[in-house]
């Protein structure tokens, strides 16, 4: 522990599913966790800040299979690759102390020991699972918990699941969990408690399926081959294995467990506030001190997700507006426990009003006046006034309120306090009118105090915004040439202007004002370019310049045909032979050179379009009576072909035109 340390503090984000399309919603919780970790470090705590990636489960196995690579390669690409998880945390200036991957060897071995311990103490037993499963959420649901037949968390389709499985006796701990939630501050905000108790515990807490046999990408149950551990056991115990629980990789469990707080999104509060404490109770382990379930960051009223097409790119936003501005916007604008609605207009307006007009303007005006009137050298001395005492009183009040709000994880209210001091300092400039004081030597002493009071307000405000905007705060303190001892938490004491000297530096504008209309137009253009770039590179064959008269075209007889059978033509790697129902009562045979694009069995039963009045022709010694219509294009240098398929409700033989 550090000298004069206030104690240890352990804070975590949930470990994230490795997504190939990271958006600003992914960063929201981690930026908040980072701000709290920085705040506690600033206060003098020995902080352990954990984040990581949740890399097992059926959906990852399926996605890897679709990509034609192994699950390990899939998660490695996303976690370690360009613009992956680690890149995003570096971009967003996340100061984590430890990063865990659930594929780490030490974690896998620890999970096997944990699962076996719960099995041996009788809290895990073998049975058969039959119910509903949401693959994207890795969640099991009963029929009654579904909403309109879909997952109550993400709103997507669920699948029927039936397999041999192990179960955790979650029901055994229902009363203890209800007491924990209702009679302690374990779960916040309080509204989450009502959701958990009323929606999950009171209807009857059922035992939890904790193993799977229908896929293999997970931690193997070492005493029963074929079973893999349910991904949420794997994921939840990361908070302890990352400290050395059931492994010898680390050795700081006794120093940091129980965790001071788990920050989690509201969609996974159920796992953290019901399942997690129940499993810890099963192993007779201390519970974390608090779980805080924050709201979602929405876009135009909907939760951000790739499937909805409303993701917001943090790389683009950071490049255009700066990381600190983005971090500030996330924590200043949206109360942490509630949902927030992200818009580009709101982001730009927040930067213009709070950062450019209020904070940036105060720093630039103060340093510019110090340079103009005193050559940036604000020496000892000056002349105090009653107004200065008011500033000091406000500063003391702001620091006290800021501390109270930050301790309650109310980042937006904490920042409001910092900006109350900044706003008051701007008003102080107007009240004291330094440009008037500078006109007379008789008021130069008062002018000196005014500028030094402004510097002191800025110094204190800069310390307060450090957890959220670390780079901006450092830049401000550098412009004021504040020594190291004046940048720490214990220095949040307003010092008398007359007893302090300052040497200031004029720097570049912290936050140049943004032209809203031009920037929104630029963002729309970039969005359109990104959407276009995401489309496959398709080349369309040139249009024919030869015209066909209408009467000739009308002679072509287009008919709906049903595929009764489809087989490869021997000795040909291109041809498929179709047996078609064309509505005449006599089967029609057509040969088509599409074998490289379709498997015969996947076409049986489909309704296609054929020209049926072409003269028969021989292909590989077989007669072909007509031609099936298809669309041909080139994609990324490779020829693609798609048969034209129509609604199966259209009867065989129906004429098309």
C-alpha cells in the first residue's frame, strides 16, 4: 500500500463480449468506471481497476464458424486487432490496472475448480434442460418471462433448447437474495431493486442451467466430458480470478476483495445482483459491497446496436471533437443511473456551450489578461475585496458537493458543481471589469488580486475535472504553471490571492467553437461514405446498346416453375439438371450452368422463373427445354449468380409479364 494511502479500492466494469463493431455505447460504462478510478486515485486510494473480455459461448462459436476461423482466432482478432477492444480503451484513455480475457489459461483452470467446488457441496446437480434460450444474451428464460414470445432483455427471437445439463440451486438462495436487495444498499439505483424482486424473485426463482452440451466453445467441465460451463459463471467469477482466486497468477485477493463496486449496464443487473451473490453464498465467500446498474446510451430513443443500424463510431467522434470532449459529454449530459439519448446536435451544443464558451473562454481570458497587464507574472501582493471572500466560500461549497456527488456515482452532478465555480468565475470577470482596473495605477493592486483569484478558481476547477478530462485538466494546470503539490486532492483549498504568486502561459484554445450546421452536414456525409464503403464491391455488366422491339419481347413466354428435383449432370462441373412443374401436367427438363453457385438439394421446392418457348437444345447429350432466369454480377473480383426466386404462392405455370 502506498505511503499515506487512504486504503484499497477495487472497481470493475463488466467484461465485454468481443464485438467487431464497437460503438460509443460500449465505451460509456468504461469511461464512467475510469472516471471513478481516477477520482479515487486523486483522493489517495490504492486503486485496482479491472476490465476485460468475455470470450466464450455459443454465439462466438457460431460467428467463428461463419468466418471460417477458430473461435480463438475470432476473439484474438477482435480483442487484439486494429480498432479492437484494447485499441478502443487506449483511444478513450482508459486507465485500467488489469485486463482479463476469459480464455486466459489461469482463469479457465480456476473456473473448473469453482464449478467442481459447487458440485461437491451439492449446489450443482445433473438434470435435463428444456426451455427457451437467447443466444445473443446467453440467457435462459421460462415461457412466462418472455415478452411477446421474445427475449425480455434484447427483444430478439429465442430458441428452443433441450439437452442434458447441470443446474445450480439458485432457488435455495431466493430468500437471502431478496433480503440482500431489499434491506441493504447492495444494488443501486433503488429502482433496480424493485425490478429484480418483482420480476424475478417473487414469481419464483428457479434453479439455473449452468452447463451446455450443444456446443464446445467454453470452459470444459473437467469431471464430465462433453459439458461446458455456462458462460455467466465463467464471466462473473472473473472479478475474483483476476485477483488470484483459485490460481497463482495473482496474489492480491485479500487486499482488494470484496470489490467496492461493480459498474454494469441495466441489461445484466439480473446476473450481477441475483446469480452472482447466490454463487458467492454457495462458496461462503464475501459479497461485493455494491452493484451499480447504469442506464443505456440510446440513439434517437433506441438502444445502440448494429442490428438497428444506429451505432455511433467513437473513433470518428474522437477524431473530430477530441477524446476529453467526448468523455465529458457522456458523463456531464446523462445521469449515470438513467438512460440517455445521444444525438450529434446535443454533443456539439455541449462542446460549444460548456467547453468552448464557459471553460475555454475563462482560461483564455484569464491567461490573456495576465499576459497583457502583467507580462504573465502575477507577483505576491494585491488588494482583497469582499467579492473575493464570496468566491472562496463558493469554492469550499463546490468541493464539498462535488465529493458527495462523486461518492454517489453521480458524475453529471459532480461536473455541475465544477462548472458552477467556472461559471461564477466568468461572472466575476464581468463584475470586476479588469480592463477598467488596468487603466489606473491606483487600481493595479486590485487588478492583480482579481487575476490571481481567477487563477485559483481555474486551478481548483481543473483538479475537479481531472477524473473526467485528464488531458484537458493537465493542459490547464500547465498554463497556470501549477506545481505538482498544487494538483492533488489535498490542495483543493482556496488560497488567498495576496499570499500567492502565479506565472501563467497563454496556450492554444482548449475547445474551438464548432459551426453546428457545417459539422452536422460533414457528419452526414461521413456517415453516407461509411455506409457506401461497407457495401460489397459489386460490378454490374454493361447495358446492351442493342434494342429489342416490343413485339419481339412479347413473344418471350415467362412462366413460374416449381423445382421437383435437381441433380448434378455427370461429367460436368457446371451443369445442374432440373425437373420442373410448369403447370401443364408434364414435367419440363431444363439444364443450367449454376452448379458452382448452388447445391441441388437447396433448390428443391423453390419457385423460379423460366422462359419456356425457346427451342430445345442438347447439353452434355441431354435435352434442355427453356432457360431459368438469374442475375449475374461481379463482387470483389468473383463472379456471383442468383437465381430469380418468386413467392411460392404463385402457382406453377402462371405467366409473368
